[in-house]
C-alpha cells in the first residue's frame, strides 16, 4: 500500500500497491579494481605497480553491467553436446552461448592465459593474478580453459620441439572457438585429461594405453586407447593426456585434429551435469586410437604434468579468493544501503562483526595468493622463493579453497532471503565455492602433497618457516604461532593423521605473516587476534574480539558506484 493512502472508496482499489524502497540497486557499473583496497595494496606490495593503469581500465570493464550480464547469460545457458552433424558424421562439438565466447575472448585479449609467460617487466605472475581475480568475479566457468592453456606452457617446455611448434599459438591473443584444425587458427586453447573412473587422483592406476606408431620415445608419435572420466573444456584444440607405456605413466600432447586435417578419434560420450561451473563443459571421453606426441621422458608423465598442475592449483587460489571478494562486494554494497530496525545494517554492531570477519578472511586469502604470485615471479633465480612456491601452493590451495564454501554461505545470510534467489549472483557463488577445493587435488591430496614436499624437496619446510618468521616480531600473537607450528614438526609420529591440523596452522601463520608485512594494519591485527592460537578446525564468522575497528574494515571493502 502506498504511503499515506486514505481508505476512501475511490482509492482503496488502486492497482498501485506499493513503492519499491529499501532495496539496494544491483551492483554494476562500478570499478572492481579501484573499489578493492586490498587488491591495490597487494599489487604495489608485490611489485606490480607498473600495471596500475591497465588494471584500473580492466576493473571498469569487469564491473560494467554488460560484462556482468555475460556471466549470467553464460550460466543460464548450459553447453550442449553434438556428437554428430546432420549428415551422420562424428563431430564431437560442444556449443556454447555467445556470452561464454565473449568472456573467453575478453580473457584471451587481456592475456590472462599468457602475460605471465610473455611479460618482460617484473611481477608478471602478480599482474596476471590480479586480472584473473577480477574476471573470475564476473564468471568462473570460462576460467578453466584459460587456466589450462596458461598452465600447459611449463609442461610443454619438457619437450622443446613441441614447445617451439605449439607455444606461439598458445600464447596468442587471438581467440578462435571454431571446431577446425589448429593449422587454420591464429590462437589455440589447451585442455588436460588425467582422471579415470577407477583411480581419480591416483593416476598411477590409469588404464589408458599409448602405442608407438613407429619408434618410441620423447617427441615421438603414439596412438592412445582408453577412457577419461573427467575432461574439462573438451572443445580445447589439444590436450595434455596421461597414458601407460612400457615404462609407466607418460604424458602426451593430443590434438583434436590430425596433421592431415582428419578428425582425431577423441570421442565425447557425455557432458557432466555439474552443480557449479556450469558454463564450462566437462566431459567423459573415449580415446580410440587418438594420435599424440610424447611430452618429456617416458614413464615420467606424472612429473611432467605436475608442472601444469602446480599452475592450475595456484589458479584455484586465485579463483577462490575472487569468489570471496565478489561475495564481500555484494554484501557490503547491500548492507551499506539496507535499513533494518531503524538503522543501516552496516551500523549495527553484530552485523559489523560478521561483515568485518568475512572481509578479513577474504583479504587474507588475496594477500597470500599475491605473495605466492611474487614467489612464482622470483622462482627462476631465487631458490628460497622456488621452495616457497612448492610448499605455499599446497598450503594455500588447501586452506583458501576449503574456507570458501562457508564464506559463501555466511555472505548469503548477510543479504537474507534475497541472497538465495537465482536472480542474483549469490547462489552461483555458493555452487561454485566447493569446485576449487575438489578440482586439481582435494583437501587430503594437498595435505599429503605438503608432506611429500617435506620429504622429497629438501629445504621446503625451512623456506616456509623462514617466510613466516619475517613477521615474528610484528604482532604479539605471531611469535607464539610460529613456535606452536614448529612444535608440530618436532615429532614425525602420525604426521599423515595430523596433516590437516598442521596445514591449517601453516595457512594461518603464512596469511598472518603476509598481512603483517604487506597488508592493512587494521585487517592484519583483526586476523591475528581472531585466528592465531585458536583451533584451526573452524569457527563461525562474526566472532571477532572486542576492540577491532570493524567500521574501517567495512568501509575499505565497500565498492562505490560512479
């Protein structure tokens, strides 16, 4: 009923029943970079300040109503598999909504798949991570082929002749979605096919076989026969595939088309019906004598493809940090304009506690991600940084991705009933949240990888302890946290059983260290006081201790619309 309506016979049946008020407008047409103080600070702290203007421009694009709408359209229109054309010929083609291709084109043009490999200025990984973080807030699904295309580069370097042949088009800024041979394209995308039904993460149990066409060995032709249970981005132009040879699991580059222009027999059986990441196709695929070239040493395929997996795991950190940031942007935007019980939600003490706690979690995730980005940039010439990447990626991937689902749920609750409506982005963020913690190695796999790094990569634990110790004297909670973590490693007994507890403490310690060294002082203090010294098995948000400047934390995280 309209305000001040009188109930006379002439007015009580008006069709106009109410005015829309106390409903914040959609968050769009804002700059996702300049509205994110944590991102701007991390960029400068990790050496990427030279890209400030470029990221400001990209932030305006990723915050625009047009690009945000692409994300909605790509997710509302799932990919569709066409195994055969109308003439009965096998085509194995997945068709996407045009919005998906627009997002792919934008990311490729921006070099999110390549700039960290081609950029000659320092901090290429840092700047690329910032761009990936911005576009992932718009739409996460298309990031899968972008990530795998990026991550193929270090794996292909194990086979220089193949790298020289394929790298120029992989690194190209041209996106071409056509289902045609790679020779007809200026730019290519690369996928990955490891997982099989019987093994999952245990790829040593893979049954796919590779048979040499002529002589065997690195760079030579093989034909692959077998199945792959989970192939993401099956419309990629080529795939890095694991298969068994006489010497064990080996890695192969398998293109969609053979050099003679005929279709390579990579046959898509079905598309996966995923709960999240729905804009991106994932498939079950049969290899029926598919032609491929061995990449790297025979029998060393796992080691070869792990070069790729290390990069995809880092991108899981970026993607989960981005999901948290989009949730924070939505809730701070909403709560700064929504009134309940006579006050803005951001003025109510308990909501301030919840919002600030969610922001602290997100900024810690971003700060660690960008620090590992810098370590990736420095790893080629700094052994300590290389060791930090080895340990920090496993720890960061485990913790950041593990924390994201709970973060997404709590953010939905901040908005209330509208938070669960499919009209908005929050349900998509919630469905997307578990994806990164499962893909590229689940939580247990990451914890076991940390233990493997300790035993197989001497110095990796020491490099990690050295990194967190840099902040030992920067906060009263930090020195006890470092000592407590070191104590966990004093006994080697039941290490596997205790691995999640240990990795949780490692994650909190390195996030605290990174925030104290490079982050906002108020955020760092809130993180240390609320996280260090506590049980790392989890806590509900909104339990920050007294004395935290929640208002300042909320204000720095709230996006502003021009």
